[in-house]
C-alpha cells in the first residue's frame, strides 16, 4: 500500500494507524482530564451552563493547539534517549512510542475515574523516564545516559515551581482585589443566578485564556510523539521537513560555510573520520569534560551537511537513505552545538549569534510539525474537552474549599493559571494545568480563610506523588514487554 509516496506492507500500515490512534487518544483523554479545570470556575459561578462552558473551552483549546509554536513538543522529545529518537523505526523505537502512550493513557483514565486532578505532564514524563531506564538496562548501556537528565531537571523544576506560583499568585491576587476593588458582589458565593455582566466578562476571559494556553501547551505533547511516529515509519516523506524550499537549503549551506573557520580553528587536524556521528552521539551522553576528537567531528560533519544540500532545491532530491542519514547528522550536530553553547565553549558573541542562526536553520528541517498533525491533535483535544469533564469539575469546584467558590476566587485562580501556562509556553516548558489551577483555588481559599478540605488536598498530593513512580514502572514494564513481543513473536528488529 502506498502511503505518502512510500510503499508499506499491510502490517506496517496497521502499526502506523494504531500508533497514530494511540497518540490522538492520549490527547482526547487529556482533553476531558485536564481541560475540565478550565471550566470548573465558570460552571460553579453560574457564568455559563455546563454544556456552553465545555463547548467554549473545547473551541479555544482547538485554537490554542493550532497557534502553538512546537517548542513544548520538542522539549518532551528531548527527554528521550538520543538512540531511540534517531532509531524510532526500530523495534525499540516502536516499543518506546507504544509504551509512552499506553502507560500515560492508563494512568490518566484511572485518575479521571477516581475524580483526581492528576497531571498529564507528570504522567508522560514519568513514562519517558521508565522507557529510558528500561532501554538502558536491556541494551546494556550506562544508566547515566538512559534519559536526558539535564532536560529532566529543567522540566521538573517547571512542574514543581508552577503549582507554588499558582497557590501564592492566586492568594496574593485575591488579597489585592479585596484591597483595590470594593464590590461586595465579587466576594459573595453565587446565589444560583448568573453574575452581573462585568463579572461574567472577567470569568469568561480567564476561562478562555486558560483553555487557549492549555491547548497551546498540552496539545504539543502529543504532536512531538506523532512526528516521531511519522519519521520512524514514513521516513521518505517525514525524515526532513517536506515544506523545505530552496531558500531554506541555501540558508543552511551559507551558515555552514560561514562557520567552517570556527570549527577549523578548534580542530586544526581536520580528519576524514570513519564515524564522526558516533563522536557527537557519545558526547551528548557523556559529561562536559569528554570532548576528545569532538571538534574534528563537528568540522567534518559541517562539511558533510553543506555538501548534502549544496545545489539542491528540495529535500526530495535526496535518496531515502540519504534523507535518513542527513536527519541523524542534523539532529546530533544541532544538539551538540546547543550543549556546547550552554557550557560556554564559545567566548566570541558573534560566533554564538552565528551558531544560533545555524541552529534555527537546522531545526527547521528536523523540528517541525505538519499542519495536518496540528489539526488532528486540535480536534482530538477539543472533542475530549466536551466529554467526561464532570468528575474533575466536581472535585475542583466543590471539594477543595469548605465554602462555595466566589467570583473573585475563580477569576484570581484562572488569571494566575493563564499567566503561568502562557509563560511556560513561551519558554517551551511543559507544565500542568491541573496542578496550577488546583493550587490556585486552594490558595484563594486559604487567603479568604474559607477553609480547605484536607481529605481532597491529601488525595491530590498523593496522586501528585504517585504519578511519577507509577508511570516510570508502567513505562518500563510495557516497553520491556513490547520489545520482547516485537523481537520474539513478530521478528521485528
């Protein structure tokens, strides 16, 4: 069967459809699990009826996905072992994708069934860590290189700090409102009637913002995995960006020529190395001091990249094998340069600026999201928002505080959540809408001295603590089982 111009046996077509179906299912579950937080405040303040709220939120989630930059998508992919990312079409690569998605869906559905606002971001990242560790053990690699631990630390800092920002920010905003806005209606519990129009407008704005930024941030997590699936199973169409034009290729060639002296200066003994890609790959897994022969590798590979694209007008002019090898070169070269810049290996700011331009040109070829992928994820997330929302909404709206949510509390919690997620999206960091908003509501209850239901908070914290270890175990266990089946039952290597 011909798919995107590449001939595929029926078994591979089935595997492709199954993988894409799982990725979209993850986003669908994410929709009714996480986005329910965005509508809780407008429902419990009688600003919108439930059906209106979830449809409105679903639409803005969809718009948020379509407007997303892709930074978060590749932040999640960057957590994965480099070997699996580059060989996603292997049995281990297939097992990685299936394991990540199945374990994340299982935990999300389980916590939704119990009405617990758990984090889809924690779920997916825990699964990533489990897969990386299991792959390291099965392949006999050093445990240190099982996951991109530097990126894990960066992501977990964001996941840990964002709920604190939600709690403190919402509490302080509520107290500020009480000081500056002397409107008693804002601080009263709803009486079963819609609030005054100006209050409804504020709550509608915050619900819209949270929904939009949730789509923009959370929707990207599935996008990155879908692109990995496409690259692994349909490399002829997706190994390099199919939207690349002649000017994009010439920009890469120009950057490569401009920066050649930078690498030659640090690698005077220019070598035709038998496997320079291995040098760069080893460096990504090693500590910062392991730079033996690295500069020679970069100099060599820079010339190779320029030669691959020189005189080309389209990536379609490259053979299938060349496209796959060039993708590997671009990915490793780019990641190595990024690590060197972070470690301040370049003192000349002009060199750093030129290297960043080069990185951007290279990323256009490997870190891209096709428009139809964005549309598919947007529809899955938007449709998910419109079903199954009630369990989480009840927890957020009724079971966090001892008193009914007031208009000011709802607006404060959502405004801080909107700002926190928007900031995280700007820097490409995955954060949890669930944890930020739940913490924000708890913060307003504490600031208002409304009382907090300790049983609910305890359950939310327990889910927060258990998500990571359980998803690590789920990801590792499913990965090991799928690798065994692919190797020993289906004979796929």
